[in-house]
């Protein structure tokens, strides 16, 4: 079945460091891929998405490229800030769009 | 005002008690979902509903039931709560035609503790 495997955390970085959070997926056909962010005490918010191969999703300085050849959707940011401290979830939805499948989440802490 | 609201936000209860968690949305979406979040396990789907007359079990439905009272309301019940149901519960909605492009919108969560 469809699934998402996400880099385990926690991840601790200094401010202005480069961030990569790995995400790979298993799915039939052509799923859509998402990154969600969960700030402390809040629900999940959509960070970015990509709907077809080679699409790049971007938002708030974060980017991820839909790589079908490697079944990956790694999240990157060139210079993290303290305010980026949160839990990040990779997710996919199947071609039928009925369900979402989430990774286990990666906790990021950015220290000044 | 928030588009997806959940009540209560926090609840402490005892083993064996019946608990209802409520979700309301103003987004006009047909599809609604209940998830639980546990550390290290991510989000797991409990139940989902595509309209008032459609209810589907998710990955971990045992010990839970749901009611879709209206398009805007989707309630989750624990008939007899047990300690391993202690978790953070999220409601989510999704709109539009059946499409792989649309994202889910989440409520703020309900933290449930079963003693």
C-alpha cells in the first residue's frame, strides 16, 4: 500500500544553517506530495505541495522537488530561523484522493 | 474565526468513561477526517466521511465510533475510554472534487488523557 518514510529526528540546528529533511514514498501511479508543519500547541498547516513529477513546491523559503525517479520529496531551506522550530510532516495522497498518508514527523529545533 | 474548530481542547477522564470529541467546520467541505497523533507514530487515521451518509473506517478504528450529524459536524466517540487512547486528536477537512491536488485543513487538536 501507499506509505511515506521520513527522516527521524529530532534535528537541532543553529540559526542560518542549511536544513534538509528527507522523505521518500511508496505509491502506485502518480500521487500528490505535501509537507505540513506543526508549530507547538497548534494543528498541522500546509507548508507546500507538488502534484506531478519534477514540480517544485515552495513557501516561506522552504522548497521540495517531486522526484519520481527516486520516489523522494526532500524538504530544504537555505537558512533556518528560530521561528522555524516545529514538527514537519511529509504526506501523500493517492490518485483517488480518498486518503492521506503521513510520515512520522521530524522535530526541528533551531537555536540562536 | 478558525475554519475548523474542535471541542474540547483538553480533556482528562477516567478509564471506562464515555467521551465525545466534536469537530465543526465553516469551509463547506464534504470530506472530514479524524486522526490521532502519538509521539514517534505520526498521524493515524481513525475514521473518515465523504458526506453525511458515508462513514468509513480508517487504520485504527477499534474502540472508536463517529457520527456525521451534518455536513459541518463530525464527532468522535470513545465508548469506554482506556489509557492507551491517551493522545492528541485532530479533525481535518478536505474540499473540492475528488482530486489528488487538494490539501487537508486541520483543527487545533484535542489533547485527551485517560487515567
